[in-house]
């Protein structure tokens, strides 16, 4: 099991709709989540730590959901 930090940047007006779909994918696996305020350009940032076995599949699924935003990730630990 790996703990991965996902950094998701997406438009503020679409945040609720997209976030509900993402949470349905990772429900029960979230260790920590932070919502940062939107920038002056209207981009909202969400950072979440997720415990996941198959990180590549998780990233593929989230990239399909977040089309208008950007996703970056970093593996924090492997257990």
C-alpha cells in the first residue's frame, strides 16, 4: 500500500461537481485533505493524501474526471 499526495488544480466554479466524482472514487482511502482558496484567476487547489494499492489506475480514473484541471502526485511512503 502506498500513501500518495494528489495536488489537483481546477476551475473554482466546477469544483463541487468534479470533487463529488473524485470522492466517490477514493471514498474510505483519504488520509488528509486540504482546500486552498481560489487564486485571482479562479483556480482552486485541493491537496489530498490517499492510501492506494494501484496508483496508476487511480491516476487514470481521476484524469478522466478532471479534464479542465491539472493533477500532480507524489508518493509519500510505501507500506
